[in-house]
């Protein structure tokens, strides 16, 4: 059975890009996105315009995965044309290259580490630390992981998190965040002025909102799912973090296409240089990659992921608020028992 370095080496053949295929997927996806956005404005009936708007959101998700792979240098490396395309797309989707690459690279190097900075990932605290938090700290922590915060990823993760916060912290380093915000605002003003609020809703807000909501949830569930394992820095291991702390999200062929196979996230974390279109190939040919913990986009699995709040080191599992409160109650009862003899 392959493990550790040998398993990583076994994935290397799949990290070879097929340049023509990379260009085909990039150009075809971009072309479909432009066509869908155009149809959103050109269709004569509102239901058709709404359908095209939703389709645009899904195509943005696929294009984002391609953009994500480009930032990992797994596709179209050293292409000046690709650099222009991806830079423009990053600004369009409110995830400029300087921010996305910095935060995402950190995430890959510290995935599932307890007590590390939550750069590029959702914060995780232990049950003990959560119990010691102030009310304000708990509120902020739970707000970050709240389903509505994830649903409104367009606002909280992309506009505020990636753009506003990044620019405020480091204006010189993340000047492209300001550009992204200005472009987004300017495009909105122009569309409203020329075509009205309905056009703005269907052409700008809805597609990006849908894409950001899907992307934010995927990013959450890729590392917050029943069965996930977290470790301290001392016990952390790269390949185990990939296989035990990154999910295999099972999807139907349609959603797998729209999400660029990103559901095979454990393989991506094991070797980020594997192009998205070769992830299924690696899965099918390496048995050790077929045993990762799975989740899905079914409502039951989504709810199971969203309920998870803190890490319990004793149980070696993520637990929800009910379990946290139960542990706190047990702790209070134990404390009162210890105090009774002293009182007597």
C-alpha cells in the first residue's frame, strides 16, 4: 500500500499538463460564459434571462477552478496570454491574483493544522478554547461559520474578506483588490444607468452571487465535514492532511463539470500540480486515493457539514453546538461536585 512520499510520487505522472487541452477548456469555458452573459441581456423573455443568469453563475464556478489551477501553475504556465486572461478574471470575480495566491498557498501548507492562522481557510478552535472564549469572540467565530455567512460569500468572503480587508492591511501589496472593487462598482453603475436594475440583478449580481455562494460552501465543506481530522503542528503530516483532512465530494457528472472536478479535493491537496481534468484519472488509477472520506451536495450532507463548529481533541472529531453545550454542562456539574466537600 502506497503512503507518504511514495504516494505523492505515484501522483506525479498525472501532474503533466496537456497544454492543448488546457487551452481548450479555458477558451471554451470563457466562451460559454460570455455567450451566457450575452444571452442574459438578449433573451426576449424574463424566465429565459433568469435561466441564463443562473447558468452564468455556474460557468463562473468552472472558470474559477481553471483560474485556481493556473495560480497553482498546473496549467498554462509561462503563458503571457493566459496571464492576461486570468488577471482580468480574478478582478472580475473579486479574487485578485495577489490575494488569492498568497492566501491559498498558505492554506495548502497549513491545511488542518490546529492553532495556525486561519489565512485562506475557516478558523478552527478546540472545544476547550471555545469554552474559554468571551461572548464576543464566540459570536464572531460562529458568525464566520454560519450558513448565512457562507450563503452570502459574495459579500463576506469576496468583497469584505478578499478585497476590502486585504487592501486595508496592505495597500501596496494588494492594490489589485482596490481595482477589483472599483471595476465591480463601475460596471454596476454603468449597467444600472444604461439598462436598469433588472439588468444589473441578472447580469452582475445574480451570477457572481451564485458563484460565490457555491465556491464559499465548497471551500468550507472541503475541510469541514464529518470524519475530518485536525492535528497540532507537531503531529501534522502533509500527505495525511491531504487524505484525512480534505474531502472527496461526490457529485453527479453535471456538477462535476461545472465545478471542474474540485470535489476530488483530497487529490488536489496531495499534489496541487495535477490539472483539474486529470484528477479523475488519478483517482481511478491509484487505489489509495479511493478511500478518502466522502461528502456530497445532497441536503443531508450539507446540513451535516454546516452543523460542525469546533474540534474535540478527546473525541478526535468535529462537534456541533449541542455537543459543545452538553460538554460545558458536564464540566459545570463536575466542578460543582468538587466544590461540595469544600463547602461542607
